[in-house]
């Protein structure tokens, strides 16, 4: 039932087609008004988490929070709906501001923002929003072309590193290559202007 709610919020029917409403359609409209920046090419394929991964993450949340009502936990499955917007480095900081303003105009509420460009891995700006119509969260990540490529490499490498059939030395080399890729990733100009934020009042929204 929870997964069906996320699917309806994303805007996809049971048959896989999109209606004129829903989050993916809204993000596409915002994309169309951007002079610079675009959604990741695989948005329609990846916006909604596959049901088997959704179930696995839901089960993990239940194990970690046995005192919480399952129907409430199911609404907080991380990454159930997720989007990635890509900006060239010179337009990155302004692009985030424009997208945030556009989402707020649509009535979406910023819940959290994390600037991880100073981290060793997963370097991007990560935001979580609330869709008040469906009372569900969704994620929007902001990338540069280089960080998108690093993320692709990270996903491929992670699967290989965890594969018990991969020799330990080869797995170690993959891990080293991945760390080098993240370390060499250039930070976009003015990204330090983008502050962390939580809706509980730890930082005011905006840049």
C-alpha cells in the first residue's frame, strides 16, 4: 500500500504511463524553465525506487525502529522517490537556488539540505522535500557532470567490491580507484555558499 502511494505521488499509473500531474511531471516542467541544467537522462527509469529495494529498505527500517508503527515507517523509506539535476560547474550554485525557489512556489516544503562537497565520497548537494498533497518525502540531488560520472562509478564499484567472487586484491584496487576518483573531483565555484539546513530550525532555508 505504501509503495502504491509513492507511485501515485510520482505520477505513474499501474501500467507505467504518466499523467499530467505528479512529481516527475512537475520536475520536468521546472527543468523546461531552466536556462542551464537538466534532469538526469534516466529520470523516468530511476525516479521511483524498484519495489524489491523498497521492501528491503522498509524491512531495515522496521528492524531499526521496532517501536514505530509500520504504516508510518513505510512513508519514510529513504530514496523512495529521488531526482538528480545536473548543472555545469559555473551554473551550479545559481541553479540550486532557482530549483529550490521553483519547488517552493509549487508548495513543496524543504525538510533538509546537505552540502557534501567537502566529504570524501558522494559529493553533491542533497535535499529532502515534503509533498504536502500526498504527505510523502522525495529527494532531489544536485550534481555536476563530473559528480554524476563519479556516482556511476561508485555504484558499479560497490557491487563488485561486495561480490565474494572478486579476489580481495582486485576489490582493494577498485576501492582505491574509487577513492581517487572522488578525491580528484573538482568542487563547483561558490558551492560553499550553500548551507546545510534542517526544518527543525537549525538553519534558515536559502543559500
